[in-house]
C-alpha cells in the first residue's frame, strides 16, 4: 500500500470516528445516590388525586359537556369571552400576556395561571380563595371584569339550548323548569349591592335560589371534569428520571439540562417549594416580588377569608364531600403577600411569570431568584429565600432543565370545542 493511499485511508477513518462521536448522545452526569433519590421524587406524575367534592369529576359525559362550555363565549355578558379566551390551549392554557382580558376588553388584576395540571392543586387562584376546581369556575363567570355574566343568565342559556340541556340531563338528571320569569328573572345574582341583579335575586324564594345554584354548580362541575384531562406529563425529564444512570437517560436530556437539574435539587434548593412530581408544594409563599405598582396585594390572607365565606366551598351545600384541606384553614396575618407555588410542568410554554406577570421570560425569573435585586429590606419575605448568585452558564443550565419539563402534546381533540356537548 502506498503512503498516499494509507494517508487517505487514515484521514477517512478519523473523519468517520469524529462524525460518529458527534452524533452519539452526551454522557449522563454521575449523580450521587442522594441526588438520584431526590430526582425520583419528581417523577413519574401519577393520576390526579380524587376530588370528593365533585362526584362527576371522572364522568366522561360530564367532561365532554364541560369542554363544550369551556369554549362557549355565550356564557358571558357580551358573548365575547369564554374560558378559552384567557386559557388558550396553544399557549399552555395560559394567555401569553401580563393580564387576562375579560368582557369589553377589561383587564384582570393578576396574571392568568395555566390550567395545565390544575387537577393536582389543593387550592385554586393565586390566593387560594377556592378549594376545588368547580368552585373556582363559578367566580370568573360572575366577575364583572371577566365573563360578566350571572347565574340566572347562565342557567337560562343552558336550559333553553337544546343540545346543552340534553347533555346536562344525561349527566345530572332533569333540569328544573325555569320558564316562569316571575320566579326566575332573566338576570339575577346574590351580589352585595343594590344592583338590579341583586334585587332580582332577593325577590326569589330560597327554594328557587337553591335550584338555580344547583344548575350553576353542576355546570361548573362539568367544566372541572374537562379540566382534569388537561395534564402535562411524559416530559424529557421524566424519560431521564426513569432511566437515570443508564445509556437511555443520557439521550433524554442534554448535559446542560442535567447540570441544571443538579442545581435545582442541590445548591439552588428550588425543590423546597417546587416539590414532588408536579413540581409544586401546592402552598403559599412570599417571595418578596418587587411591586409592579399600586397597593400591596394581600394574597393568601385575603384569599383565606374569601374561601371561608364562599357558599360554594367544599364544606357547603353544593359540594358532594368536604375536601380534607378545608378543615385546617384559618386566616393568618403572616400569610399576607403570599401566593401559590405554580407547577413547573410545561413552564417553558406558560410565560409571562409570577402572579403579577411582570417577568416575560424564564431567564428573568431565574435572574430574580439569583440576584434578589430591588427587594425592599422591610419586605416581609420568607427567610427560606436566599440570594444564589448563579453564573451565566448556571442560568443557562437551569433554563435548559426547565425546558425539559415540557410534556408531550395533548390530544388534539382536547384543544377545541367538541362537535356537540353530548
């Protein structure tokens, strides 16, 4: 063999070796036994916990009706707002904006939280003022800056729309006869004022009020049954965690995400609040978020007071069973300014972030926790939060890890209104 031929063969061999090396997956990092034990606490994500307050939570017919209602803008004051107006399927069931937009273009006071994995929550809204998904759904429907409707309007619409009425009665039994407008006005709701709707509600008998409330809450229980199907799981991180330490895990997420995971469970101690398979402890914390203007939001303190006064909480007449968490609730002054820990599953798709929506990107959130800049010394932040001083490369790694928490796409049939509510 000539030297030229040998040199060509050697060059070709080196080229092939380099090409093979470039296409092979990166090696998995070596995690300690302690790290592996912690990582496995975050995966897999099991089925949603049962909701004893809603006996229709797992009923497919209720979920189909709820899905139809979720996308129906007729359940609003101006026929311009549905649940999907703010909880947009293509944006991770958030809305991609700092605030939500309600009827007539009004803006909500807080950022719209994602509905991904809503069924895993113990509390609902940023301040926890509802203790079930169905009781949560009652509030936007009657909020004047969201749907702006009222429960009589909603009950009449469901009763007089044949396909909705048929779907309702298939699940919940006969709907009451609401045709007598003397007994059942066109609009009415128990608002604490002297508005025409409030006066109309007070003119009704207790029995008729109860009948309307039952229709109203049955409809929101159907919406809740649909929301239980909006689950983000089977992410790249889950595939990594299932095979951690093996060749398969090395190909699941890049080395940068693995380094971010190590920071997440280690020095960053992010899991202190973002714990468990849903990456949330489900509780409330004051993160000393810089104020974005206006008065300080009381958060959990105000939310607890509203929860205990809510006739639709899980201890009320329209609940099918008390959720255990309600038994341990009492307003606490030191919970003022605390807000619910959101899930991190699907977080790369659900910006902006925080209850204020003031951070547009994950990088801005990570920088906030890293530097703790612009935090007033007098702010009553929890002592568990410390400045972390991550380097730029560590921030890159943490961001890569958070991106690995995006689950597989939901079935397309869950993302639009069904052909009919039945």
